[in-house]
C-alpha cells in the first residue's frame, strides 16, 4: 500500500510551510484553505511498477490529498511534456489501487482558476495564455433593431 509522508493542513496555520515544488502548488493550497477544505501535501507515495521480485521500482506521489473526500489531486500545469508521464503513472496507480480516487488538474483547468481568482501575476504561469473569460456557453450578442 501507500507509504505515508508529507505535511498536513486543515484550515489552521502550521509552524512549517510544506516544501512546495512551485508557486502553483502554494496557490492551490491557499484556495483550498480559503474554502476551509482540509488537505495534505504529498502525504502518500504509491508504488506503481515492480521488478521481477516484486520490489517497487517506480512510485507516484500526488500533490494533494483531501481527507474529507478521500481524493488525491495532481497538478500538472508547468511542463506539459510531463503530462504523458503523469497520465501513465496515474493509469498504473488506478490499475494497482482501483479504490483510490485521483484526478489531474491540467494547464487549462489551472488557467481557468487563475482567471477566476486573479492569479495571472503568478510568475510560474506567465505566458500560459490565461483566458479572458470564464469557461461556459459562448456569449453571443444579438444586435437589436
């Protein structure tokens, strides 16, 4: 099963800040805090590939765990060339642990969050093409006569 490690936050201030991989993780944690959603940063490491003797040779460590819903979240917004690798690891994790719920938040999803919450000044997401409006049905204006 998964190995436990990492930092926990449940809407309270902790003495030490988790070791963020980038500022998008920190922003996402702040968003969860603002909604009072308990989270843990990289608390579990899942072995997903094994050698012939059954020893783990590859692991998947999702960025966040939401203990109230039992769901894991992986952010993949900076280097899109990592998407294929993360998708593969997520697929392997689902094969090994079908009871574990995990979702990936991709660049476009994060861009929409950046628009909604005004994060466009985050240096890690500069140049990502932040959309100008919230996703949803197209806004069509019909001229009135």
